[in-house]
């Protein structure tokens, strides 16, 4: 079966086998060697300066890392502007609400780019409205709802201009899309093992500026990023980690580096995504967004008239492919295809052939 959903991904044999390594007690040096290697390799993925940043591992899915980042790093007197254009942006606002973090939502059209001018005005004028200044702007890098890649560089510029810090959900982009850790406004990025890095579900992480941890509010108990960072820095762990998922993450990071790092993965995904787009276009299935607004990780396509999503999904599943439905109010209109994981050009050829058979 080839998984074309946005994680968990189809594993390489190498990563699958890595989980058969010896059983480990998480309080023995062997586990801490594994933890150290994962943290070191996560920083190396984007040549991130270990003097300024640290990678903090959390046993959870990607949402746990996002929740951990937001609930820990926004100071007690902080205020967050959440710029949303999809389900995952909405989720950040829901996390803020749950922790009673002062937050304002800028809910944009799910089919449109973020309105940079409006975000800039909001960051600039908040004090004049009598409200507190926004300390943070929270955004999703790759909004998996539609496949849109939000413009982090422009959002970072706005933050620097208005003295806010950027919190990024890069769960579905880390390892395959550009991230600039040299941007002074960037406070933290949350991501997971089982998307573009090709590990398994169970371990997620945040890349955090050490300075941002100094003002941590640490609202959560299990998800306290500051406590996890301190423990991991002294080769310790507060709780029982998903040991086998750590084995898989380390093996996946070795494979990622050997295959040429994030840029090579970006090129590989881009070629596969273009192959899907061009092939579906020939079958009369249009892409939702133009390639220049899309990630290379996942793209959305319009369900052809007189075809039900279930027909397409079930027919492809019988032929060995799992595709992904649209979310929320887009479920009737769209389906999604991700090219993450151990997927080849030959797999995509077979997928397109299968689509052709089903539409005939
Ligand atoms: C997958 C994803 C998440 C996290 O989802 P989990 O099911 O918790 O792993 C968060 N944000 C984005 C943008 C995602 O694509």
C-alpha cells in the first residue's frame, strides 16, 4: 500500500527495520545517546546554530508539539495574533483559547493567501485600540488543509517591524520546505517525525530559541517544553518516551542527511508533485492552487463533476493507494495527494493509470 495522505508516511525498509533494535530502558545511557543524536540531527537539518537554539523532543503527535510550543512560550502577559487560512491555523487559536491565552484570530478565506497588509495593520494598531501589544504572531507554514505554503519570510518581516515574535506550525513542512532560522523574529517551530522526515508517529519536537525559554509561562504539565528542554540538556527525560519511535526518527534523519538533506527532499517532492499535477490535468482534474502558491509536500485537486469522492478513494485503495479527503466545508469539493514518504515516480505512474481507469 502506498500512503498518499499527509502522514503517517510509507516507510523505507531501513526505517521500518530500525524499530527492531534492542529493547531499551529509557533511563539508561543507550537511550540518551539516541535522544542526543535525534536532537543534534534535527538542528543539523537546517544548519541551525546550537548555541542559540535547541531541539526538544516530545512523545506525542504533531499537535502535541504545537500545543507545547504555544502553551509554554507565550509569557503570562503575552498576547497572540493568529493568522489563519485553514484547519491547522484554527487549531492554534483553539489551543490559545483552551489555555486562556489572550488571543485574537484573523480568520482568512481558506482558499486565499494570508492578507499581509491586514496583519501588518493589526500588529501596528493594537496598542492604539487600548488593547495590549501583540507579543506573538502564530502561523502555519504549510497549511495542509489546501496545500498552500504561507509566506514565512514576509510574516517574519512584519514581526521584526512591529516587535512581535513568530511561532510557526511547520508540522507538514519541516525537512522539505525552506525555513530561515537566521530570522531574528522567529521564536520557535513545531514539527513531527512522521511527515517530511519519514519517521513514525509517536515523537514530535519543537526547535526553540533558547532565549524564548527564559520567559516561558509553562502552562501545561506534560507538554512543558521548558522542563523537557532542561531534562534533555542534562541527558534525562521527565517521562517515558516512545523509544521505538525515537529509533525510527534517528534512522530517518540519517537517511534524510545521506539523501542530500531538505533541499534534495524538496526537489524529490517537487518532481513527484508536478508528475501528479500534470497527469491529473491530462485526465481533466484541476489543481486547486497554482504550483507557485503550493507546497511541494501536498496538493489539493478538484473532484471531477459526476464522480463521488468515495468512488475515487475506494477504487484507488483497491489498487494500492490511499488518498486523502478534503477537510471541513472543502470535503465535497476537494481531495488531496501528498508525495511524502517512500513513494517513487513509478508509483505515481501507476496511480495516474489507476485514476484513468476509474474515470473512464
Ligand atoms: C499533520 C499536521 C498537524 C498535526 O497533526 P497530528 O495529527 O497531531 O500529527 C499539525 N499541523 C499541520 C499543518 C499538519 O499538517
